[in-house]
C-alpha cells in the first residue's frame, strides 16, 4: 500500500511505492495548472529521486479531470502587476529548469495523461519514457491565443513531429485527442481510463519484485493494458500532405495565404479552424513561435529553452508589445474574449520587431539574467532523441 508523505491539501503530492515514487498534481479546481510552489517542490523531489539508488521508477499523474492545463498565467500577471516584470521570470526560470531536468532524466518515467495536457503540462510530461493517453486526453499548445507563444521546449519537441505538423500545432492551437497523440508519437500507449488503476498496480508489483528493471520489462507490463486505436475518420493526422503544403511556408503570411487558397479548393473544417485561429491569435507571438521552431530543428533541448527564455523575457518586458498582459486580461481575467493585439495584424509585425525579441540587450536595472540550466551529463548518454 502506498504511503503518502504529504497531506491531501498539498498542491503536489509525493507518494512512496516500493522501489519507486509517485508525483501527483493536486490542484483539480485549477485544472492542475503549475504555480511556483508546485514547480519548486517537483524540481527538488525529482532531483532527489534521480540520485536515490533505491528508486527505480517515477510515475507522474494528476487528480481531477485535467492532467495539467499549463502554467498559472493569471498568477504570473498578478505578480508582474504588483512588482517588477523580471520577478515573473523567476517562475519561468524554475519551470524551464524543471522541464530540462525531465527532458534529460536518468530514470524511467511514466506520465499518465488522463485529461487535458496543455502548455506547461506538456513540458513536464512529453519527455517521459512512457506517455499514457486515454479517451479523456486532450492535447494542445494554445499560447498564441493568450498573447504568448508555445514554449517549455516546444521548439524542440514540436519541431521533431512528422513534416510541419509542429508548426500546425503551435500556430493554430489545434486540440488533439489521445488516438491522434498516439499516431504522432506524442503518446506511447493508449489505455482506457478504467484500466489505469490496474496498470499502476501491475507496475508497482513489477517494481517491488525486481532488483533492477529495464524499459523493455516495463513495456511488457504496460502493453498488457494497452489497446490499438485508430484515429477518427477525417482526423487532421490523415491530412499531413495538405498540412505540409501550407505550413512549410517561410513566413506566417505565406502560411495563412496557403490556407486561404486551400480553403477555396477543399471544404474541410480543420482548414477554416486554422485560418480563424491564426487571424485571432497574437500576430507577434505567431512570428516568434515560427522562428523558434524553425531554429529548434537543429538544436538541442537546452538551447531551445534558452532561446525561448530570451523571447519570453521580451514578451513580459513589453519590449515591442503588450500582448501577454492584454491576452491575459481578455481571455483569463475579464474574459471578454476580445484582445486588442499590438501590432494587430501579421503584416504590421516587422522582421526587426521579431529580431528585437531575441536580443540579449537588457538594461542593467532590469535585473535580468539569461537562463542558466544546471549541468547534466554528456549528451551522448542522454535521452533527447525520443521524439
């Protein structure tokens, strides 16, 4: 029987199992969004688990209907409102450090994604050895709709999806179900929600009875509960050729024009959704994301996080736009759903403005420092090539 070492009131719970640990997100009323305290405690405990020879596996899961709907943006906005913009960067610095730790984690991890997994929730789970999806799973990176851009290493893991599907996900905020995640490699196993408890017990039994475990052995256990599943007819995962045709464009303007031309030739909902999403999202954030994902294809995870951190700093600092604060106001706080983006259109966002968002030139009194990720281990021995 698992022994809880934290009270149920805690926002993240750490449970002992024989030979392993469970990390359980416990903010169900907040869709398990990540705040500073949750991230800090996860980072500290996961570091300990990684170096503990008695711990052979870590299971990451959540209580409630959502796995994790992302970072707690409202709290970040409030922090910026009552203090210096760089205060918020302490949150993102800790979050990116956690993402990097999990991207290079030395021990097998099982993430159980039984519900919404978005933004920051993707960042903490996407690099797990096993990513279990269910009929309840909903995946999305909708940051551009609230004045941000897909970060938490998205320029790394989205750029490694088939063709230009990563551009499609990040520029439109499209939602994918568990079967679609499996088809794209975002998930590793599809298990009906009703069978998850049995799967966990089987994993616990296997870990408790073995001195050492291998990924292959774990796969055998998980496969006993996994099901083959096909995407629904008309799924966007079956539209890769058209997606590549449109989203391979060099600029956001070219991508949008390609979608509009395609919409006159083919009547499919995903095309109209993509057009509407791009036209209503923050123009500068779309352009920032396109630049990061294109560069991310040829760089490692720590470099991707570092670049994203710089751009995020400029967004929070309002270097060229107020879109982060305006998006939070319109979509999360006042909820009028009518953000007034600045600049308001893609063609109004110049290359110079985008380039400025990747500049390291911050004034001394900004109290800003570049992201300093802790040293890990030789890249030839890490686990960066899963996606």
